[in-house]
C-alpha cells in the first residue's frame, strides 16, 4: 500500500486551554488524488501550524491507485463563489 506523507511549513505551540481554530480546504484535485490544506490558528489568530495531506484513491481489492469517481471529484472541484 502506498503512503503519502503529510507536510508542514510551520509549527508553533498552544497551551492546553487555548482555544484554537482549524481551517481545512481542498487545495488540488487530480484524477487520482486530492490535496487538503490545513491552517491552525491560536489566540488572536496567531498561526500555529500550516500543512497539507495528499489522499490517493485506491481500489479496495487491488490496493492500487484508481481514478476518483466523477460524483466524488466534481463537488471537491467546486470553489465557493
């Protein structure tokens, strides 16, 4: 099974009882994978972390990459307007 690493461009600390906000958006949609981008903000909207993960669609039986079905890909490609 292929594994795709997560990447982070920055990281800072928050305290246990700090309120944080986690933002997630679709960064890229290609025929076989989708990239999610993350941003974690702490008090006063301080950026604590940014990063992304790549999710590859695989066939259950073969565990090989396959094309994302249209009914899943289309909603991911829509941009808020």
